[in-house]
C-alpha cells in the first residue's frame, strides 16, 4: 500500500477527515489553495480548514462532522496520513456501509479485505448510487410481494455482498 505524506496526499485520494473543534488553526499555514482552503501538516497527518468537502480537485474527501455542522460553513478536519487511499487503484479496498434508518449509503475504505465485500472505487460509486435510489424511492417495489422495508434490506444486503447485478438480485425476489 502506498504511503501518503504532505507531498502526495492531494493526488487522487479518498479520505475521511474528522471534524476537530478544539484546534486553533495557525496564521502561518503550510499551504493555502486558490479556493482559500488552508492546510497544516504534522508528523501524524494533516489539518484542513475549508468550506467545501467531497469532490476536491481529483480527490474524494469526506468531512465527518457533528450534527450541528452546516454545509458551506468553515470546518476544520484532521486526517492521519494512514487514512488516505488511492482512488485510481485496481485494488479492491472500498466497501459500502448502509444506514437503513437514515436512508444513506457511504463508501468506506479498508485494507482489511476480509471484513466486507471489497470493490474498486469506481464500482463502489456506482453501487452506492443505486443503493441510494433503492433507499429513497418506492416505485421500484410495487411489483414485489414482500414488505418494502424487508425487501430493501434483503436486496441491498445481497447487492453489497455479491458480484451480482442489481437486476439479477431483484429478479430472484419476484
């Protein structure tokens, strides 16, 4: 696995920054982007102060914030150098985590391939998009006999743990 540091973490990476509330960002930052995001490097990782997260240039950086955080406001996040993963890899290091109550699906990265069905990043993105549709729309379920919540859980669980297409899995439930 590639080792990331202040010289390469911004090149085609996936990372989850965790919100930090008790960090005084220094006036003298190590780097400031054209969009005014500021970066401060440590031996353990990087602090980022920004109003935008998600797709950042050629990277996919998530901001794991507390429930009071409002999008487009300044947030400070921290990520360890070991929390960065390559998005343009052929290695299957990504998996999808589903919260059925909140109706969300999140791409996660892990070097422990035995824990979940692992995917390359592009596959994870495609599956996540389809899962979000299953979670938030009801029309697709009108031709099935099962309760929609049970059906959602069964289909999504099988979809994230297999190589079968969503259409194949749905067909098995008819």
